[in-house]
């Protein structure tokens, strides 16, 4: 069991007390937002509710472990800029030169840290809702393509000429 705990760096980002109204008054529960990562390109976000803080955090960690995604890293940063919007929260993440550090705030900074990114710039636009910002950041990181999958001019020229050749052959038949 201790080996499993050390596998990921777990960070509790936010804990809220939420209430539902019943006949006798309000029933309180706790909602936890947890971010976890291995500092090598894997990161996950989980959210869960529980009767007390510890159960909410435990459930959120389990949820985050189920939703871990692998992101493309280039040295200590990301290969290219990415933007994503979830609900009202819009996130822009850009690569930065070595020595720049993480220029990000709040939830975005935590996610980038546990993902293993140490040089990046980010801007949070729109809503400051921590849950939506967390999911928008994760979406932006998921949309990043590694340099090996980039379509360059040379690749696109060969791709454009090949379909034309096959189309001519089909017409000739």
C-alpha cells in the first residue's frame, strides 16, 4: 500500500461545504477537488462529496486516479501553446524558455506542477470557478500534440500529392 501512495503527488485544491435543504433544515456535506500527478507527464483531476472532509478527499483521490491522462512534455515545458474552454472558464497555456518558471495562478499552477511542467506561461480568462478551471486546464493539456505528430510542410506536400495519384489511378481503371 505505501508504494501506491508514493506513486502520485496528491494535492487538495479546494474543499467546499455544500448543503441540501430538507424539511428539518440544512444537511451539510463536503466537496473536495483533488489534483494528482507523477511529475512525469501524467495528471488527473477528481471531485467528490462526503459526509466529512477525509471521506470527500479519499473519494476524490480515487476519482482522480481513474481519470489520469498522459500529456506530451518537451524538456521541462510543453511543445506548443494550447487553449481550452469548459463552461465559463477559458485557459491558455504556453511554453516558456528554460529558467522562466511557472507563471500561473491557483488551480492551473497546481496542475502544471504535479504534471511535471516547470517552465510555462498561462492565462485564465472568464470564470474563476475552481472546478471548471481545473477541467479546462486538463482539456488544454490533453489537446497538446507531441512534436513527432506535427504536420509540417514537407509532410503535408507528400500527403497532398499521394491522394491525387491514387485518384488518377482509380479514374484510369
